[in-house]
């Protein structure tokens, strides 16, 4: 290759490079010119820049008209847990659930307060009946009476005990009273607890060195024992018995 041809090739390469540089310069110049020109407000290609949030502007939405999503919804499960979590509010004492205390069982040895105290009136025989009747009367108003039929022997024992009649030999109720005294036991109360027709039920509470005991018995035996004691023994009647068998006061007629 000759020197002349080499110089010709060099001139051609320089011309091509100059042409490319000129073209690139025009493109850069055009881009700078377009950036410097003001953008029209009606131009749809104008990029919108959100203004600075002053605390009153609407939240920016993302997506189209359907399925719009707010930034809060993009928070995911943590946001849902925050909404479901109850607020910490103070609890007042009167709002606390109070567990009711179980009702205390009634001690069978304790006389219920609703029972009415009765006074012994007399033992009477009302013809044409063949069995005596023990008459008890309420100590307080309305002074209702209970007339309890008893056997002949029990009626006599109650009448002797009420009048303090002495017998040559101790009768059954007097013997039982002496047994209580020998063992340092006392008769605390007599209760008339139930009535079915003309049949009454009773119980007594006896206490001693081994404690108190509740014993079922007939009303006639309980009344005869009560009248034999050195100290007065209260005779009580259930309100159920008085409601069923209580009558207007007639006395020992």
C-alpha cells in the first residue's frame, strides 16, 4: 500500500467521525431546547407533580377506577390487626363480674327465724272425740292456735307434767328427763315441723358434752318432755304448719 492511499483512508475516517459528532451534537441540542421550553397545561403528556401535603389534602390513590387502593390498605395484615385490636380502656370496679357466693347451708340445729313461738294452753277432750287434744297458741299476733290430737296415755302424761302432779313411780317422760340430767344433757327446743291431715311431726334438739343432736319424735312426747324440764323450753311451730292447721283462738273450751 502506498503512502498516498494511506493518507486518503485517514481523511475518510476523519470525515465520518466528524459527521457522527455533528449529528450527536444536534440531538443533544434539540433535547436541551425541549427541556428549556415551557410545558403547556393542556399538553396530555405533562407530568403531574403532587403538591406538598398540608394535612387537608385527599389521600393519593393508586390504580384505576376499579379496585382503587389506598396507602392504608397496602399496609397488609398488620393494619387489619390494629383495627381488630380492642382499645385499652379503664375497667371500673362496678363493671367487674362478681361471682355470687354460694348460699350457706342452714344448720339443722339452728331454729329458723320464721318459726313462731307457741305457748302451751291445755289438754282438752272435745266430745264426741275419744282422744284428747293438746292446745298450743302463738305467743304473738295473730295468736293462732294449733290443736294436736294425741293418745290417751300421752294426754295424761302432758296434763300431769303441766300441773306438776307427782306419781308413785316415774312415768316414761319423767324417766327420760332424769336420764338427760344424769348425762348433763339439756333439751334446747321443740319444733312442730309438719302436718298431714291430723298427723303432726316434730323434732327436738338435745345438747350435751358430746355436742348437739337433732332427734325426730312425736309432738306429744316432745311437749311432755318440754313441760318436765326445770327451765322453760321453747316450743316452735313452722309457718307451713300454722298456715295449714292454725285456727282462730278458742281457748281450752
